[in-house]
C-alpha cells in the first residue's frame, strides 16, 4: 500500500473537513493509496514539531496583510498553503471558473450557495452545510479546481509578486497556491493522469 502523511495546521472547520474529504476521495479512487492529514492544534506546535513527516499550514489572507505575513514568517520549514481571501473561492473553483476580485470576506457566500444548491440563507461555515458541499466534490472536481486556479495564476504579472520570505510569495486576490500542493500530490500518487475531462 502507498502511504502519505502530512502534519497540518488548519484555521477553520471548512479546511479540516475538506482535507478529510480529500483523503476519502483518494482512497475511493485507489484502495491501495492512503493519505492522512494529521491535525496540529497550534501553528507554533507545527513549527516546533521534529517529525520527518511533511508539514503544511493552511490559512487565508482574510483582508489582514500583516497577520497573514506574520503567519507565513512563522512557517520557516513548512509548506504554506493559502486559498485567496478565504477558502470559499477554492470551493467555487471545483465547479466553475470564477475570477472576480472580492473585497470582503463574505463576497463568495452567495455564489457558493448557488453553485452547491444550498438554501439562500444557509450558513456555509456550519458543519452540516460544509458536508453537503463536500458530498458534491469528487476527484475530477478537485482536478478542475486545480486547473481553474492555474488559469487565475497565469494572469498574474511577475512584478506584482509580494515576497514574504525568499521562497514564499503571493499576489493580491484572487490568488492561491493550494492548487500546486494538490497537483504535486496527485502526480506523486499517480492519480493526476486519470483525468477524464
């Protein structure tokens, strides 16, 4: 059996349930592959971990440049994954191309409800609604999100890159790198080439 494990710091329930769902999706595609995302409670606990298991930290920009960059700086030996202003855009990209520049943390909520056929007043951060969203995400949807994110990032100008560390930079929204992590993982596991769309 092919096994892969990551120690992860997440900030929200969406991210936590999403990574658990991705593990299940991969297992459903190939029963001989096991991927685990083991949660770490605090960012400094992740950084102080001496384990050889790869470490990832997932957090959003959340309209707070200083806090975002401070967190990135804490993650010296950790792969930092970010998903734009917030995780909602990443969820949208599983179903369609969406490139609108958002100016508030609530900007994507209405579109997420529409795309995932949730009631107009549904709280997309509540566990039952997150689970309804994740039930609609399969491997091909994750690959679609990767490709849609790549399209967004192709439109960025190199001179607009904002460096936080020598090996980490980001752009103004919409921007992300979570797609790179999943593409690399899927290639490593041998499931990227199984695209059917």
